[in-house]
C-alpha cells in the first residue's frame, strides 16, 4: 500500500499566527508612516540640515542598541505576547502625547526637541519589543512552517513598502503632520489590542529577575552565541554591511529628494509626483522586488545550508550599489540627466528588493531553526545589537559627508565599503556551514 503524504497546513490556519501577522501589519504601517514623515519634517523645519537629521537617526539607534539586551533578557523570562502588547500600548500613547505637545508648542525648535525625545523613547520601547517578537514564531509554529511564516512577513512588509509608502507620501502632502502622527499613534494601540489575544505557552524561570540575574542572562546569551560559529561569522560581516548600506536609505534618499529633485526646474512625472512622492516610488520598487522574492520562497522547502548562497547574493547587491554610485556621479553630479538617474535608481531598487528577500528570509529561518528556543530572545538581541552597532556612527558621519562633500562622495564610500565586506564574507569558510 502506498503511503499518503499529508501536506502541512498553511500557517494562516493557526490563530496565533493570524493575530501576530495582522497586529504587525497595523503597527508596521504606523511605523512606516511615522518614519517617512519625521525624516522629511526634520529637514523641512531645519532648512535641509542633513547633519541634524543624521544626529536624530544616530541618537535613535543608540537608544535601540542600549535597550535591546534588556529586551532579550525580558523576552526569555516573561510572556512574549504580553511584552509585545504592552510595548505597543506605550508607543502609541507616547506618540499621541508628543503630538499634543507639538500642537501646544508650535515653534520649530520646540518640534525638533519633541521629535528627538519621542524618537529616543520610541526606540527604547522598540529595544524591549523586538527580541520578544522575533522569538515568538518558533513557540507557536512547527519548524517546517517557519520559512513560510517568515516569507509571508516579508510579503507583508513588501506590500507595505508598495502601498504604505505611497499612502505616506500622499498623507504627508495632504495632512498636517500632527494629524498624521495621531493616526500613527492609533495604529500602535490597535496592534496592542490584537496582540492581547495571542495565546503562547510560557514557563517562567525559577529564579527571580534581579540585576545580577539579568547580567548573568546576557552573559549566557553571549557564551551561547560564541558556540554558533557560522552565525557569529555572518554577524561580523553584517555589522560592516549595515554601516555602509544604511546611509544610502536613511541619509542619501531624503537629502537627494530635498536638494537635487526639489530644486530641479523639472523632473520625470513632475505633473503627477511631488519630490516626496518620488521617495515613495523608490520604496515601492524595493517593495515590489521583496514581494516577488518572498512569494517565491514561501512555496519552497527551506534549504539545509544557505550561508554561501547568501554571500553570493550580497556580492550581487554590492555590485548594484556600485552602479548606483557611478550613475549618480555621471548623470546628476556631472551631468543633467536627472530623469535617467531616477529610472536607473528605480531599477536598482527593484533588484535590491529581490535580493533582500533572498538574503533575509533564509538567514532568519536558519537562526530560528538552529538556536535553542529558550535562548532565542537573548540571541536575537545580541544579533540585533551587533548588526546595528555601527549605524549611529554611520548616520552622523553620513550627515557630515553630505553636508560638507556632497552625495557622490557618500555613495562612493558606501559602495566601496559594502563591496569589500561582501567579498570577505564570500571567502569566509564558517559561513558555508550555516
């Protein structure tokens, strides 16, 4: 008698996964609206001060890094779902409170102070939220469904990148920024309500949480991570990849939009798209690429080893960044072909989107599969700290380079650093074992 193969159920049949997914959909849409608005608003009220924008990004990143290990300890000791909804309630409440303060104190300097304080506080909350949310899926899903679950999350993020960024550009142009921030606060509150319904088994540790046990937990997580040679090698490379790649998205694009594009006498589709909406178009291209890549991976069986393939895809990504740097230098900085650069930038962004899915989903799935569940929050927090550690420095340095030397210099520095790091990762032997 032939054996009957039972096809695994789709992850959306799992009630807890649905709650996590749709809660994240709402809150991430709010976060996208906020990050889009605050980046342009700081440039708007500061007279296109790129250094001030870079300082804002740096301080937010430092706050996130300092509190992520705290989140890792809490995530392995307390209910992950409870941590998530409490954090979303806190973030929604603080955004609404800050918006009220912006209405009461309308001066530009007051708004800058409020936004800096809100950014720091919001990233403190995110540092506690992220390790718990990143470790939740293995507790509510079987191992063979993790790649599908992570792929759907990437599809969600890509769809938000397509529709959400367009919506952000439209709302930023159509609404007062205070109204937009109120909407963002409401999305976090709605997400918290969804997360309250998640049922995830949790067994609290026998010992009480004290400062000594918290420090010990952090040390245990670091010792455990040292035993995972492949993950540790990959993490070392990601530190420098993020250092050189993050300024392209967080510093260059808003500055390019507010200077080259906004000051041009005409540009592609200027009768339809404002300069800010062109930023949305670029993000849409990344989102489309990510959606296609994630959709393909959602139907595939996870590979046993993904490290070498990831390194190859990072090298291809580096080649795309190099081509973007040369195209800006030739077409915009030294030429008058802004429209050609916009089309080239969109094509490059689409390619990077596909590569991001092919890189991030296998790495996330492999980490969830390899790391022990009771240590996953701590390990996630350490990975997050390592991968983001140099971004604050990168943001400040990128802002200074933009302000003093211009966009071409920044892009060439980022392209060179990204390429060297990707090649070194490609020849790293431990990464092939992941």
